[in-house]
């Protein structure tokens, strides 16, 4: 997926509830910061509601030590 470079993009990962079909594909880039109560549309067109946001860090091994990258995980449920 190609992203637009003219606007700031916000990266987040969607974590669906257990009732969600495992084949669903969700967006990872958003045009503004997601908030609880917002809606996310899967690639198949189904709507999901953001019920939680967890801010975490992805840790990768670097040449001079561990590198932390901020990461947001959106808890979503089917509406």
C-alpha cells in the first residue's frame, strides 16, 4: 500500500475481538489520531468500533543496543 507523503499519517495496529473473522484486513495508517468511539472499516467493508487504545513500544535489536519505536494498538469490536 502506498501512502501519501503530503499529510502526516498516524500508524496504528487493529486488534479485533474474538468474534471477528480472521481473514479481515484492517488499515494500519490513519489520517488523524484514532480515538475511542471512532469507527474503522475493514477491507471487506464491515464497520468496527474502537473500544480501547494501548500505547506500546516495539523493541528491535540495534547495532548499539535496543531501539524502541512507539506503537498504538487499537482494540476494535464488530458493530
